C-alpha cells in the first residue's frame, strides 16, 4: 500500500524532498505545512495535490505513515516535540538535530516518548561518489591514517526569513553545514573523535548585509582538526567564497597502501550553461606501489540528479527510509549519530571561538 508522507517546512529543501518522494514507488506526499501559505501551496502542487494544513498539530493528527521535518535548524526540536504529541509515525528529520546544548535533554525526552524510528537526514552519506569511496577505501589505503574533507563552495543561499544569517538560528556554520562532514568523518574512520582544534570565522561573506539593523555573524570558512580514538586524524577545510571552483567537495584519505580521493561538483543548476555539460563526480585511486593512478567518473541517473542539488543522495536516502517505514530496513543515521555530529560541530565552534583544544568523550 502506498505510504503517505507529511512534509513540515516547504522551502528549498522541502521541495527537494517532495521531488524525490515523487520518484519513489509506493510513496506519496499527502500532507504539507509551512507558515508561509504560498510555499505550502507550491509544495502541494509539486506533489500532485497534497492537503495543505494550517498547523503542525492538524497535519500530524491526520492519517500519515511518515513525517519529514525540513524547517529551519532552530525549529527542529520544537517540531519533533509537537509531532510526538499527535503522531507515532516514523520521522525523517533534517540535520542538524538541534542547535544549542540546552536542547539535548529535550531531544532525549522526545525520543523516549516516540514509539517509531527516527532517521536523521544526512544526505552526503548517500551521494554515489561517497558510497563508492566508502566501498573502496579500506582496500586502497590498507587502513586510513589521514582523512581530509575540503568543501570549497558558494556562500550560504538566501533563506526564508533569512534564518541562516545568524548563529543563534543555525547553530553556527560548523554545526549547520559541517555536521554533514563530521558525520562522514565518523563513518569513514569508524572511530570516535577525542579532541578538536579549529581556526574559523567570518572572513568576507554577508558583511555588507543587514537584517533589522543587524549584520550577519555567520562564519564562511576555516580549518578544523580532529583526533580519533583509533589513531586516525581528520581535517575539514571549509571555504564559502570559492564559487568559481570546479569541485564543491573533495575527500581524500591516505593509509600505508595508498590514497583514495573523490571529487564532487556543485549543484548542476549553478554550472554556466555556455560551458556545456556539468562535470561528473570522480573517484581516483592512487596505489603506492606500483604507482598506477586511476580516475573514473561516477554517474547518477539524470532523473534522480535533476530532483535536487545533492547528486541523487536525497533519493537514495528516501529509498532506505521507505524500507524502514515498510518494516524492511534499519535506521542508518540514528538519533545518536545526529547528536554526535552536532556535538562535534559545537565543540569545533567552541575551539575556534575560544582558541582552545576541546576534548570530546562520547
Ligand atoms: N541535508 C542537506 O543537504 C540539506 C540541504 C539544505 C537544507 N538542509 C536543511 O533543511 C532545513 C531547511 O532548509 P532550507 O534550505 O529548505 O531552508 P528554507 O528557508 O528554504 O526553508 C525552510 C522552510 O521552513 C519554514 N518554516 C519556518 N518556521 C517553521 C516552523 N516553525 N515549522 C515548520 N516550517 C517552518 C519556512 O517558512 C521555510 O519555507 C534546514 O534544517 C537545513 O539545514 C539540509
């Protein structure tokens, strides 16, 4: 039987979720809510006629098989709490799970009260290039010793209500966007972080903008360095004024046997049409001995690629979430994974703000 989804938050990413659920067999968006009625209406049209609700409580009380939270970061915790009051259905909640350490206890209480699985949306895990990297990393490196994740990209896009311009709404750049990369670090290294140092800040972006007289305080770049409990080291390099770059993400890992690297271009819609076809993601293998570098393209089916800005990952994640709804699959990104990614981001923000090394103990 077709599973009915409710979408909470119908902005940019909410529309991407609708486009990808539309592609799934056995799933449809049948309810939407957004405080901006036009956005809820446009998501409803995109879904082929989902019911528009005027509140989360009404939406959650309707007959749904799953709920997807795609509101601004600082609303996630209250959305989770409200859903649990009215519905016991499985939830997919966008990252970051929360934005301030005080919210962790509320989250734990909510999770205890919710009878069904909760999956934290970490789309990067599901990019085909990253999945290919994961499949080959151990053979290629002989066990990773050093991991570098570099994101060089365009500045934060404008958002509904400009919520992403201020740390208090987003959790800070190292939480808001970098929780993806910290989640990947845990996934790739198979270890847990024990300490972090960082140098990061607001260098060029948004300094000429004001919102109700306030200049944004959101950071646009930096370096973050983690030590892991299994001896691996991992670094994030973030720069958000690198719009001219070919690759948005580059992930490199090196071990005693060799090196593996994946390069992922930015969203297709930002590629200048006069330059022809946008680049494909790539995977490179660099064995140490004999030295035989090999690079191959990682293709994504056009229909899936076109359904969002994240190289098909939103679709592949939804496929697996649907398995969970149908009782045929396990949650792959748990509440604990989501919490640890936030804690790594908050610790990195603290390390950079206070110029200290921060210990972590999961
Ligand atoms: N995983 C990814 O790759 C990825 C990419 C982009 C965004 N996101 C996440 O998705 C979420 C939404 O981001 P976006 O880019 O779509 O932002 P957006 O500003 O485009 O959309 C947010 C929407 O939520 C609505 N909203 C505001 N308050 C709300 C509330 N209390 N309850 C419900 N809806 C509310 C807004 O009106 C808006 O339409 C954020 O948490 C963001 O971090 C994830």
